[in-house]
C-alpha cells in the first residue's frame, strides 16, 4: 500500500470511529469494523517505516509528512521497570480503565534485548491478553532489528502514526536495564519508573541516573507488604529530594530549567522550594500501587492529569516536546554522518591503522580523531 492510501485509511477510519462513538453509539458493529481497519492500516504503516528498503523509506517519509498535521495530540507516557515488576499487568489494567473512560490506547515497546538477541521480552501480545483483544487498544512489539538508536527512531515515528490514527494515549514501555530508559524518557511527556516494595531497603541498587529521569515513581505490589511499600515510598521520596537538592540537573531536567513554579512538584516547604529554584530540578512524586488488585490506578491517573495541566500552564509541556523533536532530528543526523564518515574512502583506508594505533596506545585518541577529520575534509583543517 502506498503512503497516500495508508494516510487515508489511517485518518479516515480513525475519525469515523471516534465520531461514531460520540454521536451514535447504536452502530457499534460499524464502529468495530472501522476500528479494525484503522488498526490494520496502523500496523501496515509501522511495518513500512521499519522496512530497510530505500523505496519504503521514501514512502514512509511521505506518509509521516502527510500525517504530521494530525499528530501531537496524545499523552505520551513512558513506563519502565525491571522484568517482573508488573509493567504488563499495570499497562493492561490502566489501559482498560482508560478505554472505559473513552480513550484509545496504543502500547509501543523499546526492548534493548531484541536488538541484541533478535528475541523480544516486551510488547508481546500474549502478555496483555484482555487489552490486546480490545478494539480501542493497539499493541505493537519492539522493532526487533537495529541498534537502540535505530529502534528509538522507529518508535518516535510510530508514536506519530498512532496519534494520526486517533490514539490519544500512547504508552512506550521499556525494561529497566541499560540505556533504553534514557531513550524512552526522551520521547515521552512523562516518564514513570516502577519499583518493588523492597526497593527502599536497598537504595544503592537503584540507579541514580534512572531516578533522575523519573517524573513519577510507582511502588507496585504494595499488596504483598503494605508496610514495606509505605517505607519504600518514604525512602525513595527522601532520596529523590536529595538528588533534587544536590544532584546536577540531569538531561531530562535540563528541559525544565527556567521554570520553577510547577505546581505539580510544588508541595514542599519553603526550604525545599528555594533549593528547587536554585537547582531547577523538579521533585518527582512517589505513589503506591497494586496492579494485580487494581488499586491505585485512579490515583495514578489523577496525578498524571494534574501533572499535564500544571505543565501545560507553565509551558513546560510544549517545551519538552520541542526539545525532544530537535534532539530526535540531531540524533538522526549524528548517526547518519558517522556512518557516511566511516564509509568515505580516504577515511576508510586510514581506519585500520588508526584503530590499531589508538587500541595499542601508540596514537592519542584526540590526535587520531583530528587526522581522520582532516582526511574527511579533503585536507582542510
Ligand atoms: P513485567 O515483566 O514487568 O511486565 O511484569 P508482569 O506484569 O508480567 O508481572 C510479573 C508477575 O508479578 C506476574 O505474576 C504478576 O501477576 C505479578 N504482579 C504484577 N503486579 C502485581 C501486584 O500489584 N501485586 C502482586 N502481588 N503481584 C503482581
């Protein structure tokens, strides 16, 4: 299917489905057909942008450009946590709760294991059985080939396609290992870190960098040991304050600089406020949850909604989107430049010796880089 047809199928069916839902609930069969068409078109469109064929890439670019005016209206939610913390259980109950409120939900995955092994531990449809058969949900596993950067790029584009198809909530799920959390936090409006109740007992085990990325921390499985969950909530809250006071503003919080009157994070006392003003590092919220018993879902959603309202008011919402869009562009340029740099014949012919020299310590890395760049620029400094 060509870009034009896919765009029509995505936009047409998406619009009709939602229009029918609100104005005429009686024609549910028709709505379901449209939603099925919409999901199929969306799945095909994502397959197109994951293709490595140059002709497909050109079609995918055309498709994204056509759809761009219809994108951006969703809430993009990043969810991370170690395997077993309860991500899929949570996403399923949250998804069903949101669909019940009239939303359409897309779940995408960024799975670093799939880029290494070709297998996927995330986004597998069988993990969310009730959600995956719901007509208002779209679940897509992680692209299984390519580097993390490549997967990130496809996922960023997939978010746009989901939005054009009428999904007003897009969840991007990732596992709590490696760089993928940073990647996901840089493509979502709100990054949620899921933890287990015993996490508070061993704060050393929680990577500081990841904590700094989190806008919200959820202590899941609070039903197993309510006291431990409450303790973890208090400990993580105070640890986050410490990071907020003394840590360097992290990548994610750089986006927030210059805006200190964020009501969502503004529940502290005056001392805290003044520190926040200095560091410009907002303090995340820590909430308890039992995904299994479906407790805490409403509270979570209210918190997210309050966050959105507050951020929109302060301008941080659109600022984060703007920074992310620009970062996405530069990331693509960087990786393409590096690729073409390495393939440029004068550079390519020098590389074996240069790599060996840097590897065995006989050539300084900075000098090596300058020599390669000199060759790349055709002998101009
Ligand atoms: P994921 O790997 O992060 O997606 O974790 P899953 O959602 O697959 O959950 C792992 C296991 O934890 C499953 O057996 C779930 O039933 C269980 N689980 C998830 N949430 C809760 C919870 O809130 N309380 C309890 N007791 N178990 C939970």
